[in-house]
C-alpha cells in the first residue's frame, strides 16, 4: 500500500472539486480592526478589511479586555500549568465561571478550552449520568454536537431542521418514561436562522425532556445583557443546559456550559474532555471575564452591529444579490458553486482588499456554497460601500444570477 499516493489523491480530489481550503495569513492590529494586513505567500503585504471574522463586536481589541489580560499576565505568567484538577484552577477561572453563571441566571458554569470541546464532552458524557438517555438532535446541529452525540453510545433521534412537528413524532414514538434530551441551536451560523426555542421548550415540558441549547452565535449579541436568544425571548429559565463560546462576540477564547449546580458538578467529575485538558491560560480567562462583564451593559454596541447588518442586507438586496436573510446578524450570500465561490473570494481579496472565506462542502451541503459576511459595529460606512460595489462588479463579471430587483 502506497500511503503517500493515497494522501496525494485525497488532496487532489479537493482541488478538482474546487473546495481545497487555503489559509489566508493576516495580521490584526490593535485598535484598527476590521482593518488588517494580509501577508502574501511571496512575502509582500496588503491592507485588507476582514468581513468574515467571528469577533462579532470587536471585543478582541476592547480596552477593558486588554487591560484585564495584561494585568493577569503580569501577575501570573503565561500558562495555567495544569488541568483544572491539578493546579490549573485560578481565581481568574473562578471569576469567569461566576460571571457566566450570573449571565445566564444559572447556579453554576463550567469553562472548557473551546465551545466545540464543551459540546462534545457534555453530550458524550450525559448518557453515563442518565442511563437509557435518548438525545433528539436537530439535523443541522454543529459538528461538535453531532460528534458528542455519536460518541456517547446512547440512543439518538435526528429531527428535520427546525421541524417541531417531526420532533413531536419522534418523541411520541419512544417510551414515555425514558430519559430524554433535546439538543438544538438558537442561531444556525451558516444560514443565520433562529431555532424555535419556545416551541421546543413546550415540547420538552410536555414530554419530560431536558433542553440543551447551543447559543454560540448568540451570546453577547442578543438579550438585554447579551445572554443570547433565550434571554431575548424570556426563556432562559426553561433551558436546562446552555452552551456558549468566549471566542466570538466576546472576542477572546474558550467555551462553557451553564446549568444547575449538580449538573455542572457531574459533568466536571465525569467528562474526560474536561478532566484531562489543561485549563485556559489565566490571562485568557481574565480577558473573557472582563468581556462578559462589559457586554452585560453595553447595549449600544449590539445595536450598532444590528444596524450595520440591516444596512448591508438592504443594500445587497437592492442589487438583486441572493442573500439569505432570517433576521439575524449573519449575512450569507448564496453562490451555489464551489469554483465560483472560491473565485469570488480570491478576487475580493486580491483586487479589492476584502477578506471573506468561501463556505463550501462539507460545512454546507453541495450546491449551497456561499460567502458569509459578518458585519460588526466597527465596520464603517466606507467599508460597507466598498464591499457592496465590489460584489456588484464581480457578480456581473462572473455572470452569476441575480434576484429580480424590487420596484
């Protein structure tokens, strides 16, 4: 068996299908985001505007966050030095978990090295705690949720995306007394659509199921204190386990769950993904805690972000570009072909200094390839103007379809 040839063939397939992923090296500069510098492979540099980042609110450069990180770094050094159980729990980790529990009005929270690990570790551990558990999972749940459910060895049911009627059918088909959990997201990041949180909570109550919601793309962004869609809709008390990230709207790094004190204690005690992982560096935990605390009161930042998203959608619709608009802060533009998608991304970068990554299979289904824009409160009117003009020009040059323009 020639292993090298097989690996080369696998990579060649990606190139032939137009979905080989290229890492664009950029250098963010404090105080200038979303402007950055593209480090070209030939060693030259070009200024670019980042339009695909998940630092939704620009908190990665906020003075309160940087100050907290500098203070913790100077006080403690670089790493935590161990797992949470072995020398890796500091005052900064405790402070962060207290901020998160308060944010979601839960008894406790548990910080992981990423939201991916938080989902995987929690969902793979729950059947150990609740023997016979059946997990009902939305068909478009994030890969981290799918992986955790796949690995847990328990029963699973997949309901069609956001299809509450199908979920009811699945719940009705199982034993009434079997332990159940419904896992879903509040915002699905590729289309920017909202999960039917209230309807799922109603079903969970009717069938005695636990609720597990991934609020990764909503925390910091929605609700009067930034606790997510469940807070915005007055439903936090009906959610049993909330998963969130510190690496998107909060602009730092890490993930977490928030729940009852006993649930957190059980996951902390049984989940290998938590037990055997070195904890976040104290400076990262300090910065995340500062960001969470700040966004509990900075509604103006959320409002500016939503306004920029509204303006961008309105202007792209006016050009007849096929955007996917479900009312969230995410602005996907449907292309429908991996080669065209990569070509548009490359031309935006090289000709216009606009950085947006193509979203191709397997992140989205074949035929639904898109460019996914994430306007922030620090994108200015000139940034939006340049993006709209560039897309208009390239869409015409590539002879891509447009929707019928409204009168």
